[in-house]
C-alpha cells in the first residue's frame, strides 16, 4: 500500500503538499482553476432586482485517498483540493423597493470574486467560517 501511495504522489513525504498540479499516475492530466465571468442577479422580495458582473470559480483540482493499513500508519495519504476563491472583496448593492414605505431601499452585501485557485478543501470551511463571522459583525 505504501508503494501505491509513493507512486500516486511521486514523492513520499511526511507533510502533504499544499497544492498538487500533476500526479505520477496521470502525467497527461493537470489541475486547473480559473475565474469565469458571470452575470449575477441580486434580488430581494418586493424590490427591483439588479444584474451585476461577477465571477465564479470553475476548475478541476486533484483529490485522492490511498487505502490505509491497520494498525494505522503515522502518515495519512489523503489529499483534497477544490477550485475556490483566492481573492475576494465585498461590495454593497443597493436595491430600490418602490412598493415599500418602511424600506424604500435594501442594501445587499455581495462577494466579488477577483481570483480563483486550487486550494485545500479545509480552506473552504475556514473561508466559510470567516465569512460568517464577518457578516455577524
């Protein structure tokens, strides 16, 4: 099993690599991740929706898992990368709500994606947690 892990990674190391672009088993394949332009509709009930230009992350990043032995070895041969935002900024979009006397305007926070890259799947949960904290304060 360890031999399979070494072939899969091309190099056996104690620390998993931060980002993998190629695998020894698939030398003709490479990871890719890019920001693609999209039109995003920002809306709110009772308000006039707005179309804005934004980006979405699209790509193909490497993930793998090599079977373990028991008792378990000290190294785990599991890796997960996902195409996700590497750089973002928050922007306020103001929507007009013509039928509402209480709130003639509604402000929405929109995350603008500036750049995408293959990142550890764990980073996705950290980013979600940080975004949640940002929006709470």
